[in-house]
C-alpha cells in the first residue's frame, strides 16, 4: 500500500471501522478490508504524524487508527500519539491510546500521559489507556498507583483492563495486592477473573492474597475459579495454605477447575504430600480427565503418596485406558511401598492396551524384589507383540533379580531392532539398568556383581558395533558404569582377605592389624582430614609389597596394605584441601589480568537453555552444577561479555556464602586462555598438565600437585575448569577439550566460544548473553557508572545526551556489553580530563570529544590508554599504527583473532628491532593492550578480540583503499570459508569501517554491499504482529 494518503474510499472505510466497533461481525469484515495498513513501513509514519495534527477531526482520527494498525512500525510516532491523548475529540484520544498499546514496550515515554488518561471523561479512552499500560509492561510501574485507583472505576472494562495491566507489570505491583484482593469481590466476573490472574503473575509477593483466592475458588463463575487455581499455583506452591486451597478445588463443580487443580498439585510434587488424601478421593471423580490427572499427580508426589496405593490399585480397573495407565505409572513412582498392588499390576500385564501394559511392567520393576510374584507374567510379557512392553518386562525382571538372562536377551534384540525408533528406547532402558546396578553396587553379592558386568559387557559389544550407529555419549555412559562396577569388583579384594581370615583363627594378629589401621585412618578422617593426604604423599616413594603365597602372592602398594586408600580421596578430604587453599585462590584469581580488567560486573539478561533470564545469578545454575557432571557453554559474539560472565561464575563458585555458590561445595577456578601444548605422558594428558600448572600458580604452592589428587579434584567437581574463547583456539587445543571422551575427567566445565560448540554432543547447558537493548541502554550505563563510582560526574542532561549519542552511533542494532563499557570509559575520561584542565564541569564541552561511530570509539580507547605516556614513549599515532599492524597479523590467517608470531610482527612493524621491541613492551606492560603467550613468549595476542577485529579492519581498509583487484581477491578468499559465523565479527567490523571511513579511503562501493551480503544484513527484516482493540 506504501504511504499514499487521501483516498476517499480508504478514509470512509476507517471511519466506518470506528462507527461499527459495536458490531463484531461487521468489524471483523472491515478489519479484513483494512489489512493492508499492517504492511505500512516506518517510512510512512511521518506523513501520518502530520495528519495527526490536522485541524480536521476525521483526518486526525483516521491517522490514529492507521498508526494503531501499524503496531511497532509506528514507533517514531510515539511523541505525536502521546500529545494526541489530549485531543479534544474523544475518538482521537481513544485510538491514540490504542496505538500506543500496539507499539508496546517501546512506548515507555508515553506512560505519564497514559496515566493521566486513566482519568479521562470517556470510558473507552480510560479502557484503552489501561490496556496500553499493560502492553508496555514492567516499564510502566510508575502508573501503578493510578491503575489501583482505576480498579474502582465505574466502568467494567476499565476495571478489567486495569487489573490485567497490573498483572502484566508483574512483581513491581506488590503495592496493588490489597486492591486486587478487593477486586476479587467485584460484581463483574471479568474483573474478578482478571484480578485473580494478576495476583498470579505478581507471584510470591502476593502471598497475602491466598485466603482471598481460596475464597474465590467458590466463585459462581468458572473463569474466576479457574484463574484462582492458576494464581494459587504461581504464588506459593510450597505453602500449606496453597496446597489446602488446591485440595479444596479438587471438589469444584466444574471439571476444568478440578483438572487444573490436580495438574497444579502434580507440578508442586512431593511438597504437595498433604493433598494425597484429596487426590485419592479424586480417583473416583466422574470425569475421566480428573481421575487421570489425579493419578499423575500422585505419581509425581512419589513415595509420600504411599497412602494412595490401595486407591491406585483399584484405578487399575478403571474403564478408561488413560486412567489405568496413569495409575500404573503412579504406583511405579511410589516404588517399594506399592507392593500391595503387585497382584493387580500382574493382572494388568494381560490387558489389551499397549500403554497400560508398558507402564505396568515398568511399575513392577520400580517396586523391585517385592514384585517377585509377577515374574511368571513378566516372563510371558517378554514375548509381547509390542517391543516397548517387552523392554518394560525386561527392565522389571532385571530389577527384581529374576530371569536376567532372558531379559537381557530381549534387551539385546531391541538394541538391534530394525525399527530405528526402538533402539534409542532400548539404550535408555539399558542406561537405566546400568545406573541402577551402579547405585546398588554395594548391596550386590560378588556373584550378582559379576553377572551384571557380564550382561552389560554383552550389551556393550552390541552398541559399540559401528553398524548400529549409536551415539558416542551413549557408549561412553555405559562404559563409565561398567568401569565403576569393575572398580567396585576389584576393590573387594580386601573383603576376600577378611573372609579368609575369619575361617583361620590362627591369624588373629592379622585381624588386629585389619582393625587397627582402619580405626586410625577413620579418626584422622574426622579430626584432621588433610593429614591423610600428607601420609599418602609420604608413602608415595615406597615400593610395593608382595603378599605371601597363601594370600595370593600378589603385589600391593604400601598404602593399600595399610588400608589407607579407601579414606584418602573422600569428599571430606577434598573439601578440606579446597578450604585450605580457597583464600589463596581468591587472591590469585583477582590478580589475573583477564579478571582484573573485568572487575566491574553488571548483570545482563541471558538465554539459559532457551529461557530468557533478566537477572542471572549463581542460583540459576545450582540445579546444573549439583549434578555429578556439569558442562556449561557460554556462546555469543565478540564483546558480548562471555569472559566477564565466566569470571563472575568463577567468583560465585568460590563464594563463602552457600546460597551464592554454583553448587553445594566451593570450587577452585582454573582459567585456560592460551593454547595447550600437546605434551602427553603416561600419567597425565596435556590438558591435565595445563590444569595442574594453572592451579599451582593460582594457589601459590611451590610443590607440584600430585596427579592422583588432581584427578579426584576434577572428577569430584572441586575444580571448575574454564576454557576461554575455544572457537579461536587451534585444532590441537580443541582436540584436548573433549567432554565426550571417556577419559575426560573435568566434571565441572565452563567453555566460552563465539560458536555454539557441539562438545561431542554431550548433555550441556547453553548460556547466551544478550545484547543491551535500546530500552535497557540507559539503565545499563547508569549501573556501570555507579559501580565505577563516576555517576556523580554527570548531571542528568549530560548523562542522557551521552546515551542518546551512543544510540545514534549503533543505529537500530542492539549494543554489545563491550561497546557500552568502552563508551562509558570514554565518557569518564572526557569529564575527568575536563576537570583537570578547567577545575569545573561544563555541559557544553564535557561531551564534545565523544566519538560518534564505533571505529573512532576504538581509536579513542587507544588514545585514552596512552594518555599518561612519557615524552620518550610512543605517541597516539604511533600506538594506533602499531596496534593496527599487530591486529592484522593476528587475524590475517583466517580472519579470527588468534596468535601472531613475534618474528612476523617485528617484520611487519618495519622498525629498528630495539625500537619495535620497546613499542611492544609499551603496548603490553603500560597499555595492557597485547599479551605475550606463555611460556615461550614467541607469540602475541590481543587482550580484547573485538578491538583486534576493528583495528585489523582499519588496517585492511587503509591498505587496500581503491584497489579493486585486492578487494576482489579478499572477497574471493572469504567465499572459500564455509563457517561464516566464525568470522562474522571481523566482517561486521570491516563493514562499519568502510561505511564510516570508506569515502575518505576511496573504498569501492561494492565492498560494503558484499560485506552486508556476507554477514546477512541484506536479508534482515522486522516482522512483528500487530495488536489492536
């Protein structure tokens, strides 16, 4: 449609749209005809803004309606629409408010006027104003008092929208809770329902509303009761009052409410144990969905639902297959305490429904040995026509401990099934069985342990067959379980000795010996656990001791003979070692240049496993790092704050406050920033040697850390290994970081990378730092300057002008954390320099020197670093020249910021060798701009990768200038690179440089177009849904 204006037929349609809003059928028809207005682009906005100021009321009204249809594309009209809220025409005010609501969060500047509009004389204007404030969300928190007043409005729609708006604003509306509680008594069902929903979205801070919401469960309107159930689940799912209220909702006359109540109790899990009785009664509900969800909820409560076993057993005879299936599932989750149900479960194995038979088989398996009476039927089920039922029966028999040979045969067949969808299911069952063996290894007899190892080894041969195409992670998981069981079997050698001694009383002395040493080590273990490590180190040089012939004539290390080994590397000992070194580790970590340069931490939003978290803390990762193995990948573009976030996670890992830690115990961080030399030994890998060296330096110990101690620290997650910028490391180093390798022992691993690394396809948690969005830029800068103690240097006018300049600099793009920080440092430097020169702050000049584009920002950063240079040291131009050359040397091989050889850099600088070395030392020691790679110091890298990319881009642009041939060769080289994502940072930097300085350097115009194509900028389009009222 474009931006054409003035067609009479279109104007009449819009006016008809306004007049016929009361008729829903005519409205829907007319909206379809006006659909083309949604396609208007932001370029059309100025013309409609102009019409919004027309003297003709119809023209103004039409403009307001059209801008409403445009939604977020009408962002530049926010100011004009805000003014239109005071238009003398009611309909103009009404649709101006509607348009601001359709723009959404970006209309935050209109909040004050929308707040005033809540008192407009016209109810429709008030209604749309409340709706718009709700669309803006938490940024409209200043309107909360007015919205609270609007809950008392005489108009039902106004009250309804005010309640919804308070809910959309969220936790910040805690002060509105009393008013929302009062709104639960409103005469309108829509108001009551919206009030309940709003209380739920406020969450835990609305706990005082629980009694009122409980009362709302008795409301005559179904929607109100439904919203109340949902709100109770959101507010405080662990409180007794919440569980009690949801329990009462199980008896609601509406089936949907009862179903939702059961679902919510299931979501609460074992903490809803007080609801077991009511859920048990719900198993007799007339509605199938209620019965099925009640059974599911009992299953999720688990062992604490044992009182429901009899009722669940009866539910196995329910007429509905889903109810029977859920009942079987619940009995299985209750486990051994559900032994009463074994006879009925055994009968259910012969049912017609596949799903019921499958869940029944798994339930019998989870009940375990007490389900032994079901063995005959489970044996028959091994021949069931459905493979999933056969697998369930095999699982059950193995856990019960009967017919294991037959069960493993069925499992083996399923692992080789022609149906590829069955094989993953079979390998999951195998993994569950292996884990069960691992958990109960101590209880297994020697015979059962050996039988388990034999059966698992047979299964291992099948999944290791290349033709079966199983994942390496599945193979490694089984290998780890087998290794554990074999280690457990081997460790029982001492037990065999004790058994032999018990049959031979002549060896009383030997028995005394076996009592004395364990008692000694046990006392030390509890009183002075670190002494065990010292004893271990003292005994290390001693040779092995050969036992007499009658004891097997085998060689044992002295510490095994002294029964010391079982005590050495227990968690208590490892925690004591960490506690002894944690203070030194904190001090050493703070001294690291990478950490020191990032000591100002500002929380930024992140995406954690596809879920956006606004205020990211260590608590968000505790469920991950409390597991036996944690692999965390932080990926994002250069300057996104990946390294800063990794350093902060390390600080949390060392925290003295348990609630702030990543897991229950403290961890010592090892930061790996350099390439790993491939030096393997019989006793340790290159990675292990690097970790050992880094840890030794971190805690400042002169003696090397024993390999076995280091291995246990890594396996038991007492060391947090952080591998920084993996995507920029060479292939040899990347091959060392293989968490899918069975020999990889770092069980707490954090990796930062510009790419979303596969990491051998092991289970991993992915964290992606988000850019600072335009509407969050001001608050980010505020927080950064405040933490730096510099906010007082700027008055509000200066501060917001600086933020505006930064927004203009980056355009429509969101901004990386690094760019925001560099800009903030330039603001500080400008003002401090002005204070030194004039001893007063002048608004006219304090922001005068700020750069207005990103390449100049990078150069200004170099100048600021070099501000205090001596007369005999390089000036700014020399520093810029040298930095550009070094940056290009670091990127020219593959356009990624990596190491450059020192000899190549010296040649490129084209200076006297002594002068060049002096310049490099200035860049390293005075400016901290570059780093020499340890220990050989024959390579150089940049401290900040995005800075290197921009400086290299400037060098390339200034070198090629208008040389078409060189530019074509460069583009041809880029086209040969398959992984464009790995070099996107450099290409974007080069494009920025060409756009800003390309004209001066006479860069051909085709270069920027080609770079835009390579980076995907030409194909980017914004498509946002339009909301309207």
